[in-house]
């Protein structure tokens, strides 16, 4: 370490060392270290699943690490609850602001620690005045008495930041703060970060966008698969090096992908567009092919897929299945045309908890299992048995409530449900998000089987190893457009990240 | 096998046990209570509640609520009663059909607001409940239609006996069978459970959630209309306030019967047993000289116990989901 560095830089405000967080089947964090220095912005860089969100939860007292040490000002400490972390001056501003829409700005800033009168009631006047001071301090022109609902997203962020300052925060965590902001608003956010820096606060900045990181951060820390890779000053590195650190690993051994001879073209999308979500989408899919869709969160991949299956209506574009133009106005149309979508959020959009397994499986195939308007229970069981067996579902009985199954097995029920419709094209949106490694492998294995049997698969994934390991071809989307189509030796982790983040070739 | 298991699931068995032991308990004080004739009376007396609870069950399973059923019943009852005074010769079959059609139409009004305008069902039906009562006042000028104005065939139908049971009871039995077939054996029935249990997932499987809820309201409305005629004919009177507050008793029967207010869970057996539970209490307490005020307290306590049991059942479910969420990064 250089002697010229100021004292304040030598001692971090907050420092993690050897911290691990274990969930059943997953080491979400494995012996990581992270140092946050006063008056500096540290960028935390890593792919999805690298452990960034977990580390934020450890820092804010939501998760308790199994191993390792947290030091605050060089003194070992723990954060058994979120309250302890906030008392220690650690505050997080999340991607989606965690505020109350129907309370006033001042109430939002001071909720939980509002100034009180002698009688213990909330001192509204003093609260308004203090809120005004805080908002003025960060240069936000917001009236503290208005309802939060009436503010734009950027101003909501300002309120979140004012709230962070109101509890006298020393460490400010910003988790993808720019994801929902316009260009101008991002500029305002940068100014604010500069201000926080000048007040000596330590800032942890999480972002996927390299231009932002280089614009705003002083230091970086890279995580990969829950492990610490490297840290240092941004001035000493460049984009290419960071990308290498993020993705550097061999991926081929864990994925069961078989090379298929791609068959006839089965699905073609031409000139698809939506007024606000995506534009100029053209791609095609062959029989037995797995087509990966990569991009950052918010690149418009799920929105495109939902539009293809008729949840939303595109403004223009043509969709062809097996050389026939199909018009899909509802998910029912999509299913009858052999196009099915397995949504990302399976808790919310997948299994119907409360219905038994077999009824979940037959839900989109009720036409097939009913006769003259009445359901045939025997046929429902037959269909459910056939497809759950193919997926190696572990369940006591097919009439067991789906809610009693583990996450991985619920996942299998959802996939069985779609396979039972005998689709030609299956769209899997983040097929392995949030499930344990064992179930992940089973899903991958199965995906390969499907492709080998001639089903065409579109796999939306934000995990580079999954895209690399499973897809025959990958499409990268950024800001609602297709920016690259990669195949063969062009399909590398570096090219994926480069196109997704919009980094120019160096 | 499965259907058998469905019919006598744990919750329904428990409730059946409670209803039976309640009846036996009353029999220790008043043995005549469990005489077949009296039990048939209790069933007949509870029939309107059973019919309405079956409709309400479908609405609640589809994650809605219909507070307008009693007002629908009263309005339909008034219309058919007035129609009868104008056309005394109208055959009962026609009257029944008209009652069901009017009820279904009133239910469809609720359904359209919920489906097309996406207004919360509780707000819609609270509004239509008041509107329906207001309309009765408008068309009747607040006057009663009394027994002597109604034709003999109109008022005698619910009491017509077949195999020892009055027509009113038989209609409740037929409705129960029809609803059971609908919810367990048809794609539409299944879609009520899917739309209520997980509306987001239902959309992806090609189910139109709003349309499904619309049909739930139409069915509930049709049954309310049917009950409207039976009610007015049985008591041989129609006025603005008949069945006032009855919608709450209907919802109570559903809740006691284990139908989850959060949607997606509920059985025909549950709805019937919930209604019978309230019916037994209502009929038994006066005979054993218990103040009718106790009746309210007992029904109230039953609701609290039933909701507590349901909440506990849902809790274990919540934990499973949370465990998955923890895996997520």
C-alpha cells in the first residue's frame, strides 16, 4: 500500500472477511471479503448468481452469515436484525424503492424514527421542516407534504436517499439504482453520489452497466459464483479485465448439452415491435434447437416472450409456425398453435397451490382430457402420470397438493404441465432461477432430451454459464432490441457481456 | 377413489362430526329433534341458505365475493310476485325460468363490472346490493305483495311433496348435484379453482380470469334468483326488506365450510355442511329454550374458529414458498 494514501482510506468503515452464507444445497457466499472506504464508491461486480444480493442482505442484517467477520470501524460486530444494521448507519436503496406510496414524502423519510412531541405524538411541523432541510441538502425540489404516489421514479429515489441520510447513514448501498431512471435522472443521481462522497460516506454501488461503473466508482470488487475474485482501484484496470474476472471459468463440464443436427425451421418472428417495450425483432428457430436469449434484467426479453404468447399485443410483426402465419391473441391461441411459455416467477405464475399435482398438469390440456364438456378423471391421471414420470417427479401421490412439494419438484410439475400440451416450441424463462444445483442439473438434462426429441426450445437466461452450456445459438438483447446473434466460436462469455452491456470492442 | 377422498377430506369430516354431535347434544335435551321428520324440516328450512352458499362458494373460490345475493333474491322475488299478480295463470315452470333468468342477469351486471372494468368485487356487489334494494322500492312503491294477491299454484309449489320431501328441499339437492358436477367434472369448474388459486398462473394456461369470474357471478346470481321465487312463494309475501342481511349468513356458511376467502379452495360438501351447521343452530336453540341471542354468538364463534383453522392450514403452505424464496439470490 502506498504511503501517500490518506489515513481515512487505509481503514475501511465496513469490512467483511471470510464471510459465508449457506442455503440448503447452495453456498450463496463462500469466504468473501468486501471493504468499503469512507468518501469512496466501491462497485460490486458480478453476474447474476454471483452473490451480490446475498451480500447486501448480510450487510443490512437480513441474513446472518454462518462464517466470517464483519468489522465496523475496525471493531468486530454482528447485525442480528435489520434494525441493528440501520442503527450502525448502514442503509440500502433498492432497485425498486421500498417506500409507501400513500404516505407523504416527510412521513416516508421519517417512518420509524419520526420526531416526537413531549406527549409522544409525532411532531408533524418539526418532521416537515427536517424533511425540507434534508431534501434541500441533496438539491431535490420536492415538497415534503405531497403524497409519494404523485412523484416520478427519480424523485422517489431522492426520497429514498433523503431517508438514508435522515438516519445518519455512514454506508449507503445502491442496488442497481439506475435501472428505472432516464438519462437525465441518472445524471442527477451521479451528482448526488458525489455529494455523499464529499460527506465522507462509504458507498457500495451495484450495477451491470460498465459505463456507469467507470463514471462513478473509485474501487471495484468482483464476485463470481459466491466467491471473491479480486478487488482494487478502477484506475488500475479496464473493462476487458473486469469482464474476464466476472466470467472466467470453464463451463463445458457441468452441462449435458448434446450437439443436435438442427432440422427444419419451425418458428419465425419478423418485424415484431411494441410501442414501449421492444422493436425490430427478427429471429427464427429450427427443430431441435435450443436458442438462448441473453441480456441484462430489463432488456425486454420477458416482455417479448409474453407478447409472442398473446399476453400483450404487439403493434406490428408476423409470427410463423411451420411456414404458416399464426395470429396469437391470447395464451389459449398460443397453446393451440403449439407455442407454450413457462414463466419466470414460478411462485406467482407457475403452479396453482391448492390444486393437486395431476390437476396442475392437466390445466392447459382440459380440452384433451374432457369429453362432451365433462372431465375424464382417468385420462387426467394418465396424462399427468406420463409426463411427471418423464420428468422424474418425486411425489407421494399425484393427488397430493402441489404446495407440499419442494421448489425443484414444483418446477417439474410446471414443466410437465406444458409438455402435456405437446408443444412444438417451448419458451423457458429463467428455467433454473432460484432452484438448487441438483434440480438445476435435472432441468438441463431434460432440456437436452427435449431438443433431442425434436422440440424447439427458447431459453431466456441471465446466467452466462447456462447460455454457454445449453444453447446452440444465442441472441443478445439490449434496451428492447436484438443487438447480436452469436454462434460457434463467436459465442463466448466475453462477447455476451460486451453486447449485453453495450461495450464497444477494444 | 379420488372422488371419495375428495368428498370426505379431513376438514369436511370434522365439520360433519361437529354438525352430527351438535344434533345429538340437542337430542339429549329434546329427543324429538333427531326424529326423521324434524331433521327433514331442518333441512328444508336451511335449503335457501344451502342454495345460496353453493353459488357463493363458486364466487369465493374464484377469488371474488358476492354481497348482492340477498338483494338479488329480494328483487327477483318481488318481480315474480308482481308478475304473478298480473298474470295469475302463469305456469310455475315459466315462473322458475324467469326467476333464474332475472337472477342471472343481475349477477351478470356484477360480473361485467368485475371482468371488463376490473373493479374489486366487494365494491361492485356492495353497490349493486344497495341498487337492487332501491329498485324493489321503485317498482313496488314500497308496498307489500301479500298472500291473497298471489295465485295458489305460485305459493304452493315449494311445499309440494315428492317422496316425503318438499320441492324446496329437492331443488336444494338438485342444485348441489349440479354444482358438484360443475366444479369437479367440467373444465369451467376447474378454471374457477385455477383463477382463484393463482390468477397469474391461470392466465398463462390460457384461462381468461375475468371471464371465469364473470361466470361465477352469473351462476351465483341465477341461484339467488331461483331462491328469490322459492322464498317469496314459501312465505307468501314480498316486500323491500326480505332476506335483509342474509348475504352475511351466506358468506358465514361458506367460511365455516372451509372455503378460503383468499380463493382457490372450497368444496360443495363444505358449503352444504357450513349451511347445515348454521341451520341446526337456528332451529335447535328455540326448541331447547336458549335465547336467540346465543344463536348469533354461536354462529360468530364458529366463524372465528373456522377462519383460525383455515389460517393455520395456509400457514404451513406459506413456509414452503418462503423456503424457495430463500434459495433465490
